[in-house]
């Protein structure tokens, strides 16, 4: 979503690196380019002006003309102010002293309320909570069924009206919400997520219904689900709902889309409420707390190592990863290990998304289209191997290669290329592991020395004379197998 904005910022800071000092005119030029970049990204005009004014005040006040590296100074200021525009800090969820903690989900139809209600329930479950979903969207009969289907995937109960009432479309969502609170207390559920009805546009009936449900359940959190693809319209919707419900935060969906991203940069300053959660995909796991500092870093090309580490910790088992790393450095890494690591890597999401989180990746590399189907082809080749072939690929000859190619739907050339690349990678990692071990031993031996000089006791060296004595003929004959007598094995007569 923020690729074009990120490219614009990258160009701005690249031009700054060539300047040893920045004049006031240079600062004005940078601010003009930042203003244009933000407006092209569909950021609200008032937000752009406020951000530009804060950057100007700090840039001039810190006297960048005397800075040793003015480009880095400007980038640091822009990063901090962009983080503040996005919300400053990650929202900290607190829980009601008397359960359940009630979360009310509001939004227009099609914004993703029902799906994100299930995603939020999964997130709470990951925090060690026991959530329950409430199907209070009785305007659209399919909404309750959709909620039940999603809830079944994460093993979370759903409370709603009976099937007959839902099918008739005449149920009272306020009664459902009231009954849900009592049911949650009876079952010991400590989080209650209420999915309300939406409309194609804001109207008085929608607002009145949501207001009544809110008054009935007294939510601890009221979240508005908005579609990031709608741009500035999302900000207008948030303002309207906030005037009625007193929002606590916004859940921004479709952040993985190709829209310009102006909504994410405008919501906090215009509405005065932070982005609480962000949805970055269609799967239930593509959902997490919104981190303003991480997104600001990604926009400015600094990557997002914190999120990358969190995803890696979820995808990889620490013990297995350490064992695989040890085998890799020791030269005993097998295709079976490689397959396990690839399958764990797939859990982290598309490779292009993983690449975008790495800091310092050149634009040319970041923009390369990575086809995830290539991983599937490699998996197919490895899975067509026998266990012996995965452990010892050296035994793969032409007939085995043809069989593997036929089983994986690839060519013999593809199999050969993969095997050769795997061998080269394993050899290279083994050499790196050997070099590290040698350096470690050298460093350890240096620590044992104290200032150099003599390390042996004074006086003549004491030698063990027995160690230098030649063996006798009988001792030499005793080392020869099959000795039948004196001289046997040497071809000598008895």
C-alpha cells in the first residue's frame, strides 16, 4: 500500500545524501517534496500542513547546517513526526475488573466487520483470554452464518438469535446483545465481541441501532472497522461514527491492498482516535496490533525487524531452528531439514512481504516480483525424493533424477540445478562454520596469554627419553597381525 510513498521518500533522502550542509532553501525544498508526496498518497490536507509545520520547526531549530550528516538528521525528524501522525504509541488493551470485557464492532457494510470480529477473537485467544462472539447483525442472515463458520475455525462460541429468527430477519439485535452479556458471565467468558449490522451508507436508522446496542452492553471498547482502500472516505466515516459512539479506536482493513494509504496517515489527527488494529490479509492470522513506529519505519525504507522477529518466533520452533542452524554450519544439513525450514518460512506470509521488512534492502531488490509458486516447485522436488536421497543427495544418479522429475512434474535439469545449489550452499555454510570455529579457538588462545613472552618454566627443557627410544624387533613383530612365530609376517625363517 505504501510502496509509492516509500519510493518518493527514498528519492528525497537519496538527493540529500550528496549535500554536506543544508541551507534554509534546502530545507524548504525537502518540505515541498514531502508535501507533494503526502498529497499524492491521498493524505488529508490539514494533516499534511500540520506535519510539514512540525518538521520545519524542528529542522530549523536543530540547526542542520552545522550537522555532520544533515540527511540522517532530517530523516530522523521525519521518522519521529510521521510516527506521531500515525498515532505515536501502540494501543494498550486493558481488561474490565468484572468480566466480560465488551468490545463493540461498528462500521459500514462491506468494510469487513464480521471477518475482523473473528480475527479479533483469535487475537484475544492468543493473549490467553476466552472470547465469545455475538452475532447481532440480524439485517443480513448470512452474517450470523459467516460468523459461525469463522468462529468454528478458531474454536470460539457464537451467541445469536435462533435460526428461525435469523432467517426471518425480524430479530431484535438489542435483545441479542443483552442476552449475550448474561451468557458470557454464565460460561465464564472474559471477552465479548459484538458484531453489529452495517449499511451501504451512513443513515439515521443505522446510527440509532448501534447507539441502542452500545447503551445496552456499555462496551469497554468501541472499534470502527474501516476499509483502507476507500481513502479519505474512511476518515469521513470515522468522524460520523465518532460523533455518535465515542470511538476508542479504528481497525484498518486491507492494508495489503494497492491503495495509496492516505486513510492510515489521516485517521488519528482528523478523528483524534488511534488505529488500534490492522488487517493485512484475508486469513484470520493476518491481524495484529497497529504499531505506528514500525509502519513509519517501513514507509521510510527502514524495514520492520520487530515484526519480522515476531513472525519468525511464531513460525519457527526455537529448539528445531537451533539444531538446524548447527547442522547447517557443520555441513550435515539435509534436504529434509531444508523442507522443514521452507514450510516454516511459508507461515510467515508471502516472501515479498518478508523482504519488505528487511532494513537496507535496495529498491531494485524490494520491487522484484517473487513468485511463491517457486517454493511449491522446490517442495515438490524434495517430496519426490526418498528419505535416503534427502539425507544423502550424492546418491542421486540419472535414473533417480528422472524419477524425481517425473514425480514432481519438473524437468531433470530443474532437479540437477536444485541439488547442485543445495550442495554449494551446504559447502559454503560449512566453510563459514569452520572459519568461525577457528577464530573462536584463536581468540580463546589469545586470552590464555598474559602480555606475551615466556610461557614455559625456566631452565633446560625436560624431555621424556622413552618417547624418543626406537622399538625393539620383538615389539615391531608384535604389531603385525597373524604372527605365527619369530619373524612371522616379515617373511623371515623361523
